[in-house]
C-alpha cells in the first residue's frame, strides 16, 4: 500500500510539473527582470547541443541540468544538419530538435532557442551548409538576395518544427535569438531587421533577442529587441552595457557565460579551475542577473562536424572531436568538481525553503579487452567511380560535403622534383604507386614535398582530408575544400585528374573482407568485433595510432590524431550492445591491428 501511495504521489507531481509548462504563458521584459505570467523569473540556463549528445542520452543530461540547479537549457539549431543538401531536410533521429525541446519540457526545463543560420559553436562552417558556396554570388550575413532566399526557406522549415513550442503557444521555449554575435561581423541594422521579420513570418512571434560580446554589442543589437551580453560577468558592467543599448532598462541577461574553453589539434587541453568562477557566478546570481553557461555540457562533435579557426594572424586551427570544454558536465555526462561547486552557488541563491534534487550517480565506465582488427582493406582498393577533369575539382565542385577526396594522376617517372599544391584544404597524404611518401598539413603552412619518381609511368595519389570549415571571422566564404588551386611538379602544372569522392557517410557500405595481416603501405580501413558482458561507457585508446576516424556499430565517433591533445575516442553506452563492430580508417600507421579500451579519457597529451 505504501508503494502504491508513493506511486500516486509521483504521478501527481509529474502531472503538476507538465501542467505548469503545458499551459499558455506570457513571457515579457520587465525593467530589470524577465516576467513569466507577470512574475519575475531569473533564468539560470546552461547550453546543451542536441547534435552533440546521443538522442538516447538527452534525458540523462537534462536530469543533470536540473540537479545542478538549472531551470533552462539553451541550444543552437544547426542549418547544415537539417538541410545537408539543398532542399533536402532532416529533422529525424538525433536531428529531431522538436523532440529535444519536448523532452526538456517533460523534465521541467525551459528552453532558449538559438536558430540563427550562423551559429559559430566550433561547428563545421559555423552551421552553414557547405552547398551555399555553390550558389553563384551568394554572400552570407547580409542582404544579398540569394542568401536571404535560402535563409528564408530554411527558417520557415525550422518554424514549422519549433514555433508551436514557444511559451506563448503552450510550449517551453522562452525566447528566440536572431543572428549570432553579429556585431563581431557587421553593423547593418537593415539586415538585422530582415532577420527579425523572417523569424516572425516563420511563426516566432514571442520574445526575440540578440547577443554580442562587449566590443560588438552596439553594432550587433537591433533596437526594440533585448541586447544580451556575451563574455562579461562584472555586475555593474553587464547592467551598464545592456542599459546603454536598451533605453536605460533591463532585463539583464548574460547569453554566453564561459566557465572554460574548447580545444584544437596540437595544443594543450584547456582547463580552468572552478575556484576562478565561483565568486563571479555568485555575484551575478545574487544581483538577479539571468545567465546561460556556455557550455554546461559540451558532449562530442562527432563525424566531420568540427569547425576551425583562422585569421590573418593565427594559423589554421581545426577543433578536436571531443567538446568536453572542461564544462560542469563532462563529455560523458558526469558531474565534475566544477558542477558541484556551481551547484552550491546556485543552491545558495535560491529562495528560502527551495532545495535541489539529488545529483544522479555517475555513469559506469568500463575498460574493454583488446580488440583484434582481423579484417581490412586498403583504401586504394575501396574507391568509387571517379570523376575526370583536366584540373583538380574541389569538394564543392563534386557536390561533396565532408570526408575525403582522392586525387589521382599519372606522371612519367625517372626524375626528382618538388610537388606543390596551391590551396590545399586541409591535409594531404601523398602516395606514389600505392605507397605513402609524405604528408602536407595546412596547419603548418605546408604545400610542397620533394619526391622521387621511379622509372616508368607513376601513379600519383593525393588523399585530401577536409579538417573542418572555418566557423568564425571574415573568411566564412573562403571555405572550399580539397585542392582549390593547381598542382605542379617542378613548376609545371599537372593536368588530367581523376577525383574519387570518399564522404564516408555510411561505413557499412564499404566492403572490409580482406585479411588485415597483409601489411599495406598506404591508408587502410580495418575492422574487428568485441563482446561485452556489461554495457557501459568506454573510451578507445588511440594514443599508439596515427590519424583517422573511428566507427562503432555504424556510428561515426569522430577523429583522432597523434598530435593531441585528444588521445581517446568516447564511446557512449547508448550505442553499444552485447556484440559490437568497430571500424578504423587509419591514414598514417596502417600496420596497427589491435585496439585497446580505457575507462577514462585522455584529453591532455601532446605528441
């Protein structure tokens, strides 16, 4: 009987929580606070990106958000995952953003939606789909008509999914951001107003806002909308900056508060101790300022969706696949010391008598036995039908989004010389007659390699990897991938190329049935299987490998690279089962045949 009564109480509590969010509400700007149904609401939000977390794990991450004291989560919406090819939309599976928002509602969380076509977010091309670069004359983030046309069609599709979930329609989306840190890019208020009108036309008729860092807030906000601030947490400054750009009023919202930072290949893992942020968080919350932590939980940028930074001063810097971010919730969704410290601060600033739910137990993590990769195939033996052209074609010319392209030509041998690639984007493996002879790395500004051509006709293969399109700054439209210029040998341009597209969308379509004991001298795809008695999170140890990509049960887990700092690949328990298959595309060390597992990540080792 006691258990029955307890069940009834839980059902009633759940029903009351859902009812509180399912009814239509008003959400408005007060002079100093947000007003939900006319009453002050302090938003305590954390950023979680649905694309960076397995759908099966969304709820677990949301429960952790509640346990830390968050009442809201923020998320971008990523154009390139929802319209991967022009006119082809995908809101299914891990891309089902409406389901993500509804899950948050059922977990008692509000949502701040950030569907600006440009998101930055250390995400490939800042969220733009690659095919925009094939639209002649198109210019992003401005009033160019072709861009506005594609933008409008996309945001209308997003509106169909999400506009009904706004708080004023009975949903849990509190407010919607237009554009994204636009003041760091331009200052065209007419363009911003076009954004506003397109959002309204798409059904986003609730509260809209903009967000910008301190130096850009004047250029990036649109009069009439709330100008939120990024990267500032000094109470007096936050209030002054927003008041100056909002008719002397609030409310005051830090749209991106950074408790840590992201990583890129070849640099140390970025960490910042919680002690540096506890006092600042305390002062912000005590002042009644609303906040969105970027990131609360980073997760993993799986597949080929990492972006890259590049400007006139710094080299090309592609980001790693782990988006751990040293966030309060780690890559696997477990509480960190930072989580616990922030939780204490939030509890301290809650109204008297309110307490936070207990922190769920940490997820289990296992160290799986060594996996023997017994099957394999040379990448050069798994090529599709090529496209032929006199000059090298870019990924975009080939209508290819991500992955790799193999460029092949034949030269007369018996001579030495310098092979030069103009406009390499981004990493190349050079092979002569099927044998790797060198690499070129855009990060290191490499574009030339001295080679020795043996006698006779020599097959020259150049395997080019797209390491991620630039996601921030003025070079957004200089993002074509592959070989973007000419290839020359001893200063003579090489013509007559075959291009083999290797986007690696479906690794299961590649026949990997050879014996991997054969020692190839060029990139390989190897495969093995493993059995689990206990299913839990694990990490694949890639520290002895060279460079490549890993799949488990068909899921692309991301890249690895010996340069670090990331030396492991996270495998979520949600994608494991009793019998599993793992596939590795290894570019540099084709002789490795054993893959080891760990029960914890290595994110801080450089080689």
